[in-house]
């Protein structure tokens, strides 16, 4: 169908589609072949478009399922990593009880408590005292 205007192909295909077999028989053979060829060409184009649409939808569905599965894998991996980190902390805590790491942790906790007391001020016992928000 190269070299034939798209409008002409559409017109011929429409004419062939509207005609039944007895009407097509009335045309001269060259015209009949041209009409049927145009109709066939249009049908093939429609089928190709429909097939591409079906393929696009199928791929979109596969991508959607893959994204959901990937998110599930990420969540599972995150849980595993968090569990491993927790186990690692526990192991480190028990390996060197009373060692330099444990002493540093205790020292940091004591310093944090001192800072809290300093920020609350003298005579203010934490939750019972008046904070900045109270009038």
C-alpha cells in the first residue's frame, strides 16, 4: 500500500466494508481487488493496534505486580536488617561487660542526666515543676 494516500485507503476500506459480496462482484476485478486490499490493510492495522494495546496493558500489570513484590522484599529485608542490628548491639553489650565501651556508655548516660538536671534548674523536680510552657 506504499504510494497510496492514507485517505484513499480509508475511503476504499470504508466502501468495501459497506458493500456485501454481491455488490463487490459488480465491480471490475481491478477495483474489487483494490477495495479488498484496502479493507485487508485497515483490518491488519487495527489488529496490530489492538495487539499493541493488549501488550501494553499486560506489561503494565506485570510492572505493577513487580513493584508490589519489590516493596514486600524491601520490607522483609528492612526487618532482617533491624533484627541483625539489634542482635549485634546485644552481642557487643555482653561481650565487653565492664570494658571501655560499657564504661563510655555509662559515662554518656551520667552526662545526659547532669545536663537534664542543669536545664531543669535547681529545685525543679522534673514533671512536678513549672516548665517554659506554664504561665
